[in-house]
């Protein structure tokens, strides 16, 4: 659903102004994007291995899931166990 909305908003570039519904959809997408970027920042700050340059062995592997994928998967799981970045007031 979000991808359809994004495609629609990208097509609307030739228009002078978005409709009210499109403005609201765009605002909702921007709000979610802010939280996603904050979580990614938290992951990089908490786990410095994700901010550093990785050896090629972490990316290339004969396995279906690479070492780097496993590191990211575990890091994201641990961050999900922390307090939420979205205030629930």
C-alpha cells in the first residue's frame, strides 16, 4: 500500500498542488519515515560493527544467509527489545 502511495505522489510532481488526501498520506509517510530513520540511527549507535567497514567475507558467502545479514538480524532483534522510539502518550 505504501509503495502505491509513493508512486502516486511521484507521479504528482507535474501538478501545482496535491489534493487534501494526498497531503495527508504524504504527512503520514513522512511521520513513519522519521521513526524508521531514528531506529536505524539507534542500531548504528548501539552496535558500532554496523558503522564500520565490513570485510568482504561478511558479505560474500556460500550460505543463503551471509554473516553480515546474521549480524544485522540479531542487532535489530536486540533493538526491538528496547524501549520504543515512538511515544505512546
